C-alpha cells in the first residue's frame, strides 16, 4: 500500500509539473502574440515615415530644379546650374550635359559640375567608351554602371578611357530626337557606387524636365545670334532698310530709317507710310508699288524726294518680294539710298571747271595742278607764298624750294602717286619767300578727263607750321594725361567733342577684352555690339561740353560681347588736356554687377525668410529682438510691432529663463546651437514644444554681433512620443508580471524537488526544463525589448537612481533598490527588440539600403556622425535569415556605441569579397578590454553575447577588436 500511495503522489506531482509547463507555454504564446502585434505596428509606422521622407526630399529637389529652369534663359546657364544642383544633391563627383554631333562620332561637353575631379569640358570620341554605351543609347535606355573596373561588358581599353576621366560609377540618360541620339545627361563618381532605383529615376526625371527647357533656350540662342547678325549688318549699312507686311505696314526698320523719320521703334513699327508723315501722293505711290510687287513677284525701283530729319533729300529705292517655301509673297523688303549728293555732284561736275580757277585764286591754300611735264597751274596765293613768277614754278621748278632733308622723300612720294594714279598726302618743309623753311601739308588727287583717262594730279598745300608746333605741345600733354589715366585701376575712356574715343586706359581694355584698334577713333556708340548706344546716355554726354555739365551714377545693364551680362555705373566730366586745346570728356566705368547681385540676393533671402512657416528671429547680444518674420507671428501670436525691441525672454516660461544666458554665451563664442528642443510660451500664455537652431551673426570683420534663431513647432511629435512611451510602459508592466509568475512557479518546483529526494532525477529534469524555458523566455523577451526600448529604460534607470538618492534614509530604500535592479536588468535585456521587428526597408530595398537608412536615422537620433559604405549591389541579395541577422547585429552594435562608447563617429561597412560577405562596425569611442569577463565590459557584455549568438545562427565568423581608448571594431563574416 505504501508503494501504491507513493506512486499516486508521484503521478500527482508530475501532473502539477505539467500544468506549470502548460501555463508557461500559454504565457509564452500570449507574449509572442503581443510582441508580433507591436512589431507590426512599429514596422508599418517606420515604413510609412521612411517613404514620406523620401517622397518629400524628392519633390523638394524637383521643385528646385523647376524653379531653376524657369528663372534661367541661356542654354549654357541652364546646363551649368542644373548640373551643379544635381551633382550636389546626389553627392556626385561630376555632373554634366553633352551634345552629340550629327555624325554621332563625338560628344561635346560645354560645362560640368565637378567636386575633386578634373573638368571634362571639350570634345570626346564616343567610340572610346565602348559598345556598351552605344548599345544602351541606341535603345534609348539609361546606362547604369556601378563599378567600371568590374563591368563584364567593357574591354581593358574602354575601362582605361573611363579611368582617365575619373569615372568609376556612372548613370547616363540618353536624349533622342526624330530617332537620332542627340545628347546625354550624366552623373559620375570617382569610386564605385551602388546606384539606388530612387537615384536613377531622379536623374531620369531631371533629364526629362530640363531637356525641353534646353531645346527652347538653344533655339532662342540661335534666333538671337541670327537676329544680332542681321541687326548688325542692317544697322551699320548707310542704306535705309525696311520690311512691309501685306497690309502695307512697316514690320521692320533699321536705325538709319528710324533716324531719318525721327521716330523710335515703338512709334514706327506697325504703321503705314501715311501714318508716318509721308505726303498723300507719296504714300499712295508706295501702296500701288507694293501691290504691283505682290502681284508680279518682281522687284520695282524708283527715285523720290522726301523731307525728313535730314531735310529735303532725293532717295533711290528698290522694293523686293519676300517669298515663302511655296513661292508665295509673305512680305515686301526694301532698301533706300540717299542720292541727293550724287545727283548734286553730277551737276557740280559740269560747273567745276568754270569755278575752279576763281575759287583757286581766292583760296588761302596753295593750289596746284600738274601733268606729265610737272606744274601747269598754281593759284595766286602759291606765287605770293614763294615770291616767284609762274615760270620759276612751272614743270619741276617747285622742287628747288624743298628742304634738303625732305626733298628725296617728298619727290619719291609724288612720283609714286603719279605712277599709281592714286592720291597722296605728305608733310614736308618748303622755303618761303622770306627764306624761312615752313611745314606744308600737301594733298594730291588724280585729275581725270570725263572719259576717265588720267590727266595728272591736282592738289593743295597748307602751311601747318603753327599747328605742328601746337600738336607737339598737345602730344606731350596727352602723353602725360594718358600716363595718368593708364595708372587708374578703374576702366575709363577719353572722348572727343563728337564722342569719338581718343583713348582708353589698360583697365578698360582688360575689363572688356578689346584692343586699341577696336576702340580708338570710333564713336562710343559703335563700340562692341552697340552696348553704349543708349539715348539717355547720348543726351547726357552731348550736354557736357556745351553746358560744362557732368553726371554721376548713370546705371547701364547690358549683355557685353566678351564678358557677358554686367551692370555698369558711369560717371562723366569735361577735361581740358592742354590750355586752349580741344576739350575732352572723361567717361569712368565702374562694374557694380557683384554688388547688384548681392543686393538682389539679400532681397530674395528676405522674401524666403518672410515666406517661411518657421519662426525666424534675430536678436542682439543683449537678447533684444531685432527682426520678426510672419512665421514667428503665426507660431507665437505676437506681431512684429509687439515683439521687435523687446527681450527674447518674452517667449520663455519662468522655469526656462536660465536657458537664455547659456545660449547667448555659446553664440558669443561663435558656436551654433542645433536642434535644441525646449518649451516656449505664446502670447495667450499657452506653451508649446519647439526645436531651436541658433546661429551667430557676424559683421564684415567676422565679429559676432548678434544671433539668428529658427524655431519650429514640434508639439505634435512630442505628444506622439509621449503616447509611445505610455505603450512601452504598459508592455514593461506585462513583462514584469509574467516574469514574477515564472519566478513563483520556479520557487514552487524547487521546494517540491528538495522535499522528495527520491525523485531527484525526475525533479532535476523538470527543473532543467523549467529553468531552460524560463531562460529562453527571458532571452526572447530581452531580445524583443533591448533594441527599441533601451533608451527609454535607460531614462527609467536614471530616474530610479535619482529616486534612490532622495529616499536613502527612508524605509522604501530597499524597494527602490529592487526597482533599480529590475530596471537595470530590463535595460540590458531590451537591446534586441527592434532586431525582432522586421523593417520594411529590408524587404523593399534589401540589406544595403536598410543599413544605409538605419545608419542615417541613428546618426540623427543620437547626434553621432555615421557613415555607410558598401560595394554590394542592390540586386545582390543574401538569404532572408542572413539579411535579418546582419541587420540586427548592426543595430545592436550601434546601440552599444550610443550607450557605452562615448564616440563622435561610427562607420558601417557591408563588403563583398571572394570568400563571402563581411559586415564591419567601427567607432572612435573609449573601447574596452576584450579579455575581461562579460560583466566587466561596461555594458558591452550582453550586447556582444547577443551578436555572437546571432552570428552562430547564420554560421558566421564573429570577431571583436578593441583596446581602452582606441575605439572598437566588430567583424562578422559569412562564407559562401
């Protein structure tokens, strides 16, 4: 009976133990369900937030591109600016547009954005870059290469072509038109790079948005060049050029015609002859002629008088039809030439011989005419000047009056002109009747019969002795003035009274990239492409000498041929080089383009500040508000009038007033306070959470004179974080409750096993199972909680430690110590919670992109600079287990860095090598002794154990390198 009773008791004990195990399993299932629900919620929230950030960044960038395309006009400016912002956004080493020449053999790069690599502006052979490039572009597909050195379709020669231009990774988007490849938009990096789908689609979208704008700009550039060419030709021609439409209205008139009418372009274009002041008979005649040209498609010519600003003149004109591709008349072009002088010359020619002798005798000039024998006629003044009868002058008798030093040269010039039947001009010395040698200026021209045959030379000689002496004095004075002007660093011109350029200083020639020959002797209005031909400027310049006036600060904005679009400030004054000599005008030209652009930039910056939804406030070093934007008014409720001039502490709750001296002290030392989260007060007394960024404001010398503050309302985010904290606290309570239940079950089982030694083997087995189940449960819950709730529990530990200090003399100290111990245990256990939560980026984009995003978010969260590097392509996926465990290992390692390493930098590297894949996490923190016991590793022990365990699960090699003060490196290698 005793044996039967003992067996019954044993069965009862076994049944009780099984019940306890079933309760443990049921509790574990409930915990798993709760963890799974929390995991799903957090994963979905992270996925949505990540997607929204990507979309927002992309749209912001594309809006910047669109704004750039809308503001710029020239194709060169568009290519340069879009390349720059695209390259900077993608952190690329080079970005550029290239045009493909019509034969497809060469690509032309006109400008490129570069960062640390050489420029490739110039002309390049397409075939040097291989058939891979050509094949992709013929199909219109985007070419993506992550590593040129390893690309299987490139030959060594082609790889060398890329390497010579520092191209290791590239994305090239081709542009086609009418079935022909015409250009590309390309982005390069000097090292290998795994391009993400988002980056590739962004480059393609920038290409699609910019090419229409580039085509329009290129077409406009071509039209403008053609217009300037035609305008230059028609403006400089002495003829009057114009075009009629089919309604007999002027649709074009060159500058000469507008001047003849005395009209501006706006006053003349679109009007007919009658409306422009032509006499009725004249207007009707041209109307008939235009209709005749349209009907016959043949030109018509005529001669007609017209009274314009030049007075009554005679004009010879021709009207010509302008035909389209079908041969239809679409306009009538005309040219008109002033023949008044020609007609008059013909009349004058008939009378010239009769008047010649009388005019010659009354002229103060020594006039003469020669044939092959020499002088055959001289006027009376000639004879009086030399005091000789004609017989002494006739033939070559005049030669004996030449100065011996000048005789040979002058006679040679005279005879050469005779032989060539050309005009000549020369100065030499002749002996006057009183024996004094005087300088004569001699001018001779061919004398021809009505049939054009050469009869001899006719000319005149003028005594210029006094003028030469004056010119010599003027020359010396001019040389002195010019030397003075040349020393000036500001561009300037010296003008004659008729506004022709006498000279310019070297600063002018350098600034406008012109030569002396292109400038001196020309009207100031004809310089360059007519850049100074401004009516108001002409009026001011022409008024200086007659009225001894001057002007300053006349502003001119113009597209200069050699230096582009500039803004110039002009100042002009009268100057007298030599007393009694000719008056001059000095025109000083100051380039104020940079200053104007800076002023415009300040205006744009002010508009941006005013349009911002954030509060943007400036204050002086005494904390007094100086500026207040609309965003500040919306957030805090104060108007600018209410806020400016008052202390910034107006916005601080009483318990936050100590923050202002701290912030001002950092500003005085030139520091920037970034993303400082605090609480501020609105006008109505309500409080809000804000994120502050405060930067120093410096004067021209670099001295800090104030601060600029940007405040963003983050109240909604703070409320969300508080809600999440409450959820975490609830989960922590559940975990603590279940842990207590398991502990009680363990204690009961232990007591029962000790009471029954004879069942030691069975009870020991049960204890092993229960303890194993308990440890598994603790590990799983610890792993679930460690990654995501670690920081919250750390905060809880700090608060409990503070509470323990406050109740050190209280009976509750033992209870608080127990809570501190529990919180410490939970804080070390929760490291791996996020590792169990599968991130959406891991499924959507793969391990490489998931690690890149996590490193970036982690860096922002903890304020530690983090870099991610990888040579694993986006399509080179590992197994699902391998990816999730490597991701969790990286999370655990980074969390250990944020908690224990006291590091300022961290690096995550995912690298493919011949024997497999390696994950390396490094920091520059305090490090630790790897030979110490796990409990002595200052918090690293549990995390490293978890990393090692995960490495074992995927059969990976795990290694830790660290020494105190030298940082830590963790290596995880998965063999193939």
